[in-house]
C-alpha cells in the first residue's frame, strides 16, 4: 500500500469552500456527461452520524466506458460503472472506505481518501492522527497556480495565475501566494492506494497517485476560477442547484444496463464518513510504461453539449 498526504491551499475560507465544492462537483459532473456516460447520482440525502453529527450521504454511479484511456479499455469490459458511496461531515470527509472503490474485475485494488479542511496555509502536522499510517508517509503540497496539469485539461480562463474574481477581488495568484494571501484554507487529503499483485504493485500504485494528483489540482483550480458563479450562494441555494444539475445530468446520461459494477458497501463504522470532494475527471490517455499497448482507437474529438447555468438556475428556482 502506498500512502501519501496531499495539501492543497485555496484563497478561500473553509465555509466558502463548502459551497464552492458542491457547486464545482455538480457543474463539472454535468459538463463531463453525455448519453450513456458520466456521473449518475443515485442518492443524495441527509445522514446523521453518532460521532460526527449531521452530514450528507451520496451514492453515485460513475459510468466510464469511453472515458477510460485506450490502454484501460483494452483490459476492461466494454460497459461498466463504479459505485461510489460517500459520507460528508464537513469539514471532515471520507471519500471512500477500503472497499467502496474496489473494482470487481480488479479484486486486489482499492483506494481510501480521508479529507480534513482547515483555515490555514497547510502547516498543521499530523492532522489525521491515523492508525492507518504505518511509519512515515510522503507529504506533497499542491499549488493550484504553479503546479502543472495535463495540457489537454488546461483552460486559460481557469488559470489562477491570470484569473481575477470580480466579486471577491482575489487573484491573480503570484509566486509565494500561500505565504501572504488572506483568507486562506487548506484541503488535507490522506490517500491510500493498494494493488496487491506481485510485480506490478509499486508501479500501479504510483501511477494511480499521479492520476489522483492531477484530479485534485484540476478540481481545486476550477473551484477558484468559478468563484464568481457560486459566491454568495447559501447552502440551501447550492443544494437546489445541485439537485437540478443532478437531475439534468441523469437525464443526459440516460438509462444504461451496465455489465459490471463495483462491489456494494455497507454503512461505514461510526468513525468513518463522507462524499467525494474532487470532481471526477477522465483519466490520462497516456498508458503507464508497464501497460503500454498500441493505440488502435481514435480519440473522440467532439465535446457533449451541456445545460447552461442560467437554465439550471431557472429550473432550480421553479422547484
């Protein structure tokens, strides 16, 4: 098992990011969805935990298929989805327990992500106090402005080095911004990846961590770049927006009869909880060296149409 801790600072408060996170996940999921593909929300409802108190339970089906890179499509079934069950007790979340992201066709593969949010610049040490960590683990600071992301996901309008918020006056972000920016908050993410196959374990676990790193960077960049869209929304308003977007996304995806799903998971123990904090992002089309295969399928170039934000707001307001 390879364990890493990622720390991603944002020029926001934790309360602001609570709204921005929900908005970003909803908008991004809708943008990445089309007929038969994307993130289908099965359940999204309040949940009470005896330890962490009130929170939100979310169950999603991530329909992948053509979203997978070419090398992965060659070794997985043509149609399948991943079931993600999550519990969110903001500012503490668990995006997966040790089995909820375990693929039925990869029985020895699992991901666990534990998240905490604090109003600081990422200087809290041993924030998790986790008995899941055996020995030292690597701590990586991810800079939303100056760390590189895959070129195909780069959008100049979402680049924090150039973006300036009209509503908050924050941005553009300059070198060393974490040391002098106010307000500032940090997402602490403890990520454990396990792939118990002799001869491949280290390389697969390292590759998955790289994918997770890119997803985290892209999601946090978007949350800041879209701040003028969600800034000022109340939790009730963002929940209505979330519901309207989810309904529109589910309609866009349509009903699909998948061949394979991820193994179901029961409710976690009282010390566990929470939903995904980073938007789902298509994986890299670059195969890791040990799984490289000839690319025989052309990439799909056309992007799916998305429901416009004014239409979503109008739909949410009518309900």
